[in-house]
C-alpha cells in the first residue's frame, strides 16, 4: 500500500499536454513571427511588379507593331489609290504595297473596298505557310486579287508576283461573291476620317486570328484596310512565359482565347465549317483547365493546385488600342514566384532544428518515462494481434490510464482466448444436430445455468422446435410450441427483446414448466435471448434456466449476448446452407426429371443412372480388389458424384425433340412422307388426265384404260416402296438404293411459287435463281434449302478450350429427302447422330459454366466422361482410362447398363439381364468399359440388386457371372 502511495499517478494527458504546450509555444512564437514578416514582404513586393512588367511588355510590343500599320492605312487613305478602279491603275501602287508588306511582318494584307462593290487586296507571301494557303509558286512574293463586277457578274482575278514584281504565270480567274461593303471593317468607317479597328476575328483564307485596321479615303470612293494577325501576341506571350516560367493567355470579353504560346490551338473548324474559338479548357493545359472552373476576377488574385504544385496569378486588364481591350491572365508557380520566401522558410527550418537540438535531451527523458510501459503494452497487443495469448506480467506505471489499459488488455486476452476456443469448437462441427448440442454445452459452461434450451423456427415458420440439455449434459424433452400461443417465449421471439422472469411450479402453461420437476426445484430464473440472422430476422430463442435468485453478472451477460449473436449467425448459416443444398438437389432432380419427361425415348434414364452409380460406387469403396482397394469416397466426393450423376445428361435439353424422337427417316418436326404421298397422288391425277385427254381420239379404249390401271399400280407400288424405305427397320442395300433413285428421277409439274409463306431464314437457304413457272420437279430431291449450316465451329476447333476431339459434319442438318431415305440402317443421318452425341458436349459446357464451390469442381469431369471409352475411342474428348477418374468410369458403366435394360423406350425392346451382361462383357473385351469395374459390377451383385429394384420380372433371368469374369479372378470368392 505504501509503495502505491509513493508512486503517485497522474493522468497521461497532463504529462503530454505540459510537454507539448511548452514546445509548441516556443517554436510557434519564433517561427510564426519570422515567417510572417519575411513571407509577407516578399509576396506583396514581388507579385504585382512581375505581373505588371509582363502586361506592359505585351502592350508595348503590340503597339510597336500596331502604330506603323495605322500610319500606313492613314497614308494610303490620302493617296489616289481610291480612284484606281482598274488593275492597270492599281499596279502603280504595287511597289509601295510590296515595300510596306515586306517591312511590316505582322501585316498580312492591304486592301481597298470600293463603293461600287469592287475589291482589291495585296497579300504578302513571305513564308511557306502563306504560299501553301494560296497554292502560290515557290518564288512568289506578293499576291494581287481584284474582284470586279462586269457584264458576266462578279469575278476574281488573281496574279502572283516575285520579289522584283515580275508577274509569275497567267492570271487566275474564278467567280466570287465577296462584297467588301458588307464587311464590318468597311461599314464601321463610312463617313468618318478616323481609323477603325475590328474586334479579333478568324481569317478564313489564311486560317488565323487577326484584326483589320481601316479608314475611308479622303474622296470617300473607297475604304483602305490592312489585315494584321495576332500571332505576334502569341509569340510575345510565349517568350514572356518562358522567361518567367509562367503560363500566360489573353482573353476577350467572351472568355475566348485571343493569344497563347501555341497559336494553333486558338481556333478550330467544326464539321459545318463554322469556327470555334478556344476557351481555357481547350488549350490542353492542366493549369488553364483547372482555372476554367473558377471565375476570373480583376480584383482578386488567383490560386490553384495542379499535380501537387500551387500556382498563383492575376487577371490584368490590357488596352492594346482605344477599342482593343482584353484581359491578360498570368499564372506562375508559387515556388518560382516566392523563391525569397523559400529562403526564409529554410532559415526558419534551421532555427527550428537548433531549438530541437537543445530540447532533445528533455524530450528523450520524458518520452522514455512515458513510452516504456506503453511499449510493453504495445508488444502485448501485437502478440494478441498474432493470436499469441499466453499470460503476460502486470504493467506498473505512474500514469493511471496506462495502468487501466494494461488491466483491460489482460482481460481482453483472457476473453479472446475463451471466445476463440468456443469459435473453433463450433466452426469445426458440420452436423447441424451435433452443432446444437455443442452450443448448448458451451452455454452451460459460460453461464453456470441448470439447463439451456434452444428453440428454432420450423421450415414453415409455424412452430418452435425445442432442444434442451441440463447441467449433467442430459437431453430433456420439451414440447413443440405453436407460434400463435401467448407465451413469454413467443413474445421474446416476435419482439426481439431479452425476457427475464421467475418460473414456478404453478406456471403450468409455460413451455419450460416440465424442467422444474426434472431439475428437482420449485422455482427458477428464466432468461430468454432471441436469436437473429444477418437480416435481423428472428430464427429462434436461447433460454437459460438459473437457480432462483441468481442472475448474470454484467460481464457474463455481455459475453453471453455476444456469443449468442455469433451462435445465432452460425445456426442461421448452417440452416441456410442445409436449405440451399436441399434446394440445389431439388433443382438438379427437377432438371433430370424434366429431361426424362421431355421425350419417351429417354424414359426414366436420368433418374435410374444416379441410383446405379451410387450402388456401384459403394461397392467400389468396399472392394478389396487390388485395383480398387485404395479407392475411398469422402463426403464431398459423394456430393459431387450425386449431382454429377443426376446432371450427366443435362445437355439433352438442347437436343431438338424431333431428332431425339425421330421414328422415320423423313421425319423432321413432322413426317414428310405425307408431302411425298401427295406428289404420288399428283402423278396419279396426271396419269388420269392424260387418259381422258387421249380417250376421245383412242381407237382402243379398253387398252387405254388398262394402261391407266397399270400406271396407277406402278405409282402405288413405288409409293409403297418409298414408304417402306421411310421405316428405320428397312435396310438400304444397293438394289434398294438403285430403285429409290429411279423413282426419285420421276418428275411432277409445280405451278406455284415455292418461296411463298417462307420465313426469312428459309428464304436465305433457297437457291438464288428462280425458275419460270410452271416447272418440273423431281419426285424425291435433295435441295439446297435442305442444308442447314453449322454455327458452332468454335466448339469443335482444334484449340477449343474444352478439349473436344469430335469432328462435326459439314452441316448442322441435311434434310434432303433422298439423303434421308438412303440411310442404310435406322432413321438418323450422320448430322442427326452427331446432334444426339452433342448432348454430352452441351452437358460439359453447361456444367463448366457454373460457379462451383471448391468441393464440387469435379462435377463436369464426373458427368462428362460417361461416353468415353477406355481405349480412347470415345467422345467427346477421346480420353483413355488413365485420363478418367474412377467416378467417371463408374458412371459410364451405369449409363450403359441402364440404357440396355430400360423398358420405357418406345424405339427398342428392353434387354434381359443375361443379354445386357453379355453385351457389356463384349464391351469390356473391346476395352470400351473399365474391366475392373465390370468385374466388381458382377462380383458385388450390384447388377442383381439393381435388376430386382428397377427391372420387370420378365427381364430377370439367370446369369452365369463366371462366364464373364476376367480369367485371373474368375476363381476367387465373390465379394
């Protein structure tokens, strides 16, 4: 006790606050005063001066170019150029104009617009750009355009001159609609002796932005004008920005960019040949793009942050002339502009470092005293984070909060240790009933209760089903509760609130009343906690039975509530998994039953194969045969095999019914023998018509009638033969095919268009050439429209992702009449046979497309191998025995045996047991099925067990299995 008094404890914030108040006040006072003085002086003295200097320089440079141009316009307005109406008269001024254009590079053209609408312009062609714009010869120096109105209308005449004013080539003439009198530079100076200046605009001919200076001539016959581009402003801006590391742009009142360092961005011709003037956002400059979002104010400095660098600037009004007023936006990086401030900042940093060096010893001593216990606690929390939960020594410190924190961490470690143990036990349990027992057991240990019960909602949510355990781990029977009863248990469930009450022997209606007698007590405390799922829906209740007068401590109650929340989530999840698994199995069985119900030709195949597969897999697991003794099925493998066997033929949903059910050779969606019968009827009618046509002129009418009867009989015989060929049982040998082709060669006359009433897809298959009606048609024909193209070539390509080795026929279907009737045996063409075999391809593709959990990923492998053969001659992947897992080989045996013995397929008679075993023995000998599994199938009696359950008594006969067993095993005892 005395030791604790000597170690006086103070709050942690008092130590830290005292230390940092002294440091912050000292450093803050010195650095704030120094930085304030230096930074303020530099910013306010440098910023405006730099910006004003740039503005003045741009204004000066512009006026240096502008004033000579204005003087030139004034001078020319006083000359007699306004009276020179013809090109000959105007040529007297060519030397003067050439000299002016040559001495003033910003001046691109000098023009004269006359009051009669004529127009004269001299353009400088001093660079390659201007020459290219007007397709001028390489040695051109000046271009003269004269637009004159004559008898033939307005016409432009263009002449090129070299530097010595020698004419180059022949004049160029073209029609022109240009009238200078409509232009602003002309109209604005009428009746005025002052120079007018246009606002900047786009010169279409040279694709640049500029201004036009103009003045009316002294005699008022014409207006003299000079075009002056603003490229020099962009050049000035580019040079100024480079010198100052600044970004500069000149804007007009409409926020259009008038000058920029890259003058190619100032304008853009759009699709309708209209000019779009650039805005700040069009300059491909992140600084101006950011500035585009903020309003530009003349009385407020600008500040933006671009890529982590701060830019500051200003908007200055600039008057280049009396009526040319713009806004100059200048942005400079703060670190460049405030280089002096940076020096001051470095000096401040140096002072700060000096101060810190003096205070380091003090800080180190105090920090050490504070950090030592905190470091130990941090190490302990790090150990907890790594789930190293061994007990740690107590932390002793002068700081009360750190002492309390150490105690809290110790309690947390103990709680986590206990909780993790519970979580591990619960999560490791997979069986739902056992999980319930485990939750009750853990709750009994945590709560020290006399008994714990769990009531869970039934699947139809109409009842609460109980499970109760006492402190001796004995199960106690409780009644099932109907939800609409007035009980505290139902109130806790529906209201989602914890209920606490005292239970006595007199409360005979309480669901837990029978517990009192079992526990040999007259009263008890009952705590009911509702169990909620992730959606905060009630799924049941957790009830604690405590001795009378006893209650939970706050720590116990908090822990129980948290653990009950976890337990409820676990129970809800396990319930959900169980229900979803049940739902999945129902869907799987529903799909299989649907496939069986879809066609009588498959019968109950999809439902019987899983049963036989399971029988044979169980026999394989129990076998001691050398090839099978290592084979064991885990719970996950059983689930995988169960689903795979039910889904092994799911691809049959894609096989057309008329292919699966094809009973005759001409059958598609219907039996086309009826079409052919009608053609034979037509032949008979034609024969009768020929008879009646010949009857009036016949001298031997009895013979004529006899010929008709013979023709009819021949047609009837031919049709009967064709109908016989339509039967799948008819073998088509050479003689039959010869007669069939002979019959097919007969013709009948078609008078109706066979394209009428067809769908667009059928129309596309018809021949392009349309015969003239009436036309002769063969009695039986293979026509182009009978060929249906494939559209699944990627599935069977050499590099297909599924590994299929099947070679598909050229066509999806061939519905040719002669082609189908010529099938040697059965009713299916190669295309239809392939379509039926394709069901396993579709099965694999469908199953592999599903998102399986890890333990079910072998479903496509198990289900997709039942048509493979041990020698690699099966399909669809051509797998060998060593490439197939044993469950796949088991399913192959089951699939074949079920197909041989199935009695519900209308197209074949079911085999007897001995016949089926004999056929499968031959398949074993041909290395088509697994020999070890076939022997197991016989030795284990699986064939007989299946037969007694699924075969009719007439099919079950005696089978001498020793006849079919492999020789080296035929003398061994049966399993």
